[in-house]
C-alpha cells in the first residue's frame, strides 16, 4: 500500500532506542547525518508498529508552528 501525506517534512531515519512506559513511549531516531530526534508516542503505537532498535523508519513532522532561534 502507498500512502500520500500532506506533511512535507518526511525524514528517513533509524530507531536508536525505545523506552516503554505504562502509557507512553520515548522513541529516539537517528538521521543519516547523526542528528537525533526524540518522539513521544503511545505505547500502543510502538507495539502496533512493532518498533524496535535498528528499524528503518520515516519521521513525519507536521506542525502548525515552527520556532526559529538565532544567536545575536
């Protein structure tokens, strides 16, 4: 199945770690250049996707607000 998404920020990454809590989970993913993104998703989502360390994934970032900072 192919799904087309409206979110344009789709980043290929690899699951670095998964920490399961009672309800939520912290998933750390690593981009090809070594940068890491931390995602907080439900434990049910982790289990439903079968996420585990080493999995190749797509990090999809959809936001109505993006903050930008600059050293001045």
